[in-house]
C-alpha cells in the first residue's frame, strides 16, 4: 500500500511538473496542405514549432499542446521561399549602380511574399563586401546570403565590370573564406569583352573556397560560345542564371532549345530563371518547357526596375510558371528546396524536424490574371499565389489577413497587445510598456 502511494505521488508530481513547464510547442499551424520537396511530402499536415525550429510535422497535433494554434486549412504551407538572385546592396548613394541606387532593401519585398532568404547576386566584391555587410546584411530581418562578385569593386556597372585587372582570385578567396557563413558563392556578370577571364577566375575562387559560381554571361560574344561555357568552363553544381532570356543563343535558329543546355544539365549545371528586367522571353520559356527543359530554380533578379515590371516578386513569378504549365508542387520545389540545394544551404528550403522554422503560408487564388515577359508581351493565367502569413525563425513576421489574431469584439474593452514573443515578431510594443507580449526582434540566425 505504501509502495502504491509512493508511485501515485510520483506520477502526480510528474504531471504537475509537466503542467508547470507550459505548452509543448510555441505555435502550431493547423490543417494546411504542406509541400516539402526534400521530404517528398504533399499532403494535409499540422506543423509545430518550438524555439524557432520545426518540432513536428504530423497528421494531427492536439491544439492543447501549443501556446498558439493558427488554423490554415485550405492554404498551402511551404518552407520559406529562397530567392537566389536578388540585389540588396543599397544605401551608398551611388547612382546607376547595383552597389547603390539600383538595389533595394529586402525587408520591404520579402516577408509579404513568403520569402525568408535571399542571395545577393554579385552586388559587392571583395573591396566593398564589408561595407555591404555593415550597411545592409547585419541590419536586415531577412536572411541575406551573398554571391561575391569576381570584380573587386562589385556590380558598379560600366568601366568597373569590364576591368580585367580587378578580377583577382586571391583577395576574393580570402574574403569568401573569412565570411564563409554569409558568402555562399561567386558571381560573374555583365562582362562585355571576349575574354574568359571573369568565368575562369570566378571558378578559381569557387574551387579555393569550395562554393558554387553563378554566371550572368554578359554580352553575347562569338569568342565565348554558350556550348563552351556549359560544356567545359563551368563545373557541376555551378549555376547559369537568366536561362530563358534568349539573348545568348538559348534558342537555336531552328526554334528549338540549344543542345548546349541539355549538355550542361547532364554535366550537373543548374539553370536559374532570374527574370529581372530583361531576362525571360515567352518564346524561349514556352519552347523549353515544351521540350521538358524546366528551370532548376525560380528567382527574381529583383532591383529598382524589375520590382515594377514583369518580375514584381517571387509569388508573381511562381504564378507565371503555373501559367506556363508547371504544377504547384513543381513550382514550390523550384522556389524552396531546389535553390537551397544549389547554394548548399540544405538546412533551408525544407520543413524537416530541427530545421529553422522559416515558413510561407500561401493562398492560391483562381481568376483571370496576366503576366509579362521582358518585352512586355502578355501571358494569361488562371491562378495566382498570395502570401497569407510568413514565419522567420518560428515567429510571425507577416500576417495579411490577421489569421493569428483574435477578433477585437471578443476582447475586453481595455485590451492591449495580443501577441507573445515566443511566436509573434510583428506586434508593436504598445504604449504603456513591454511585458511578456512584447515582440522580440528577429535576429540573423543561420
């Protein structure tokens, strides 16, 4: 009897201890259609988050186990979108420069479109990367990774990008190794000349720092044929961006895709969209898709021009590729897991248990929509993605229709903040002080 009493007392104390520890999860997203390409998952699931990480993905999670539960039934739940072609080195005041006025601060364009990670595509080189880091990267809530430009001065256009003497391997490699958690690749872009130096030196840095190279092939020169770039110059795992521009013989004289594209794919080259202000033409994209040559990744090449032209944002491009014939699952994979793999950041772009809880909750609207290519030609579509909610490191950073908020009429007349810092990063610190509900800042956790 005494033994029974001791066991009962132990069980009771254990239960009370569990209750005193609080909920098992900070947040549960309930009933959404989860698409996670890494884990081959496309089904209705609940997703639980604890301490900024994915804690569980299950068919059913009891809401009582969570501090906060948000019903997202009828919506898609995907990993946070990864845009690997973005231009964000701004604030220097330099005119007509991607290390200046042509770039944009990412936070105003990312969370509202489900994007949680961007890779700046070559705006800075080894000479100005640290200024970029201090000026933009360290102050951003969006995770910013970097393709370091092979040009030491970065993407300052004109004489800078054509300066062969500023394409130095040693200092670029040293900078890449010094900041290896942020610099995830090398970029060569916009080169006007006939030499192979930008590509060869970028590959040399890629080899020394063990990172991929992204190529914007610049001017179409007969001395630098696409066949040679994709056939011998680039390595498996390197990235050819602007793959559907048609400006560099991606489409042959016969109207079919250049065999060099398939040759490059067989070698392990990745092909990235990077639509931007002038890098996707529908005759090229439609023919490539018809021939089953799909892009590996969808990216924006977002800057001050493309943000208001055909590109607009990642969700616009993802919707465009639905109109071009891809499935929802294919499009999501090409905006999440595929780009994460390309830049070798495989903790991102998926919802594996233990992964950073970067999440996009998307609505797929039906209607009559239109998209535009680089020449301003229209493509009609019937579906458009819209971001309902974005989480960065487990905290809500965007909530379009206030899905995570209580109806004000259900609250006391003197109600104040309804968020909790364990799941909420957007509720302001209200007048009258902080307290437990005050939103914590989103830090640059990797």
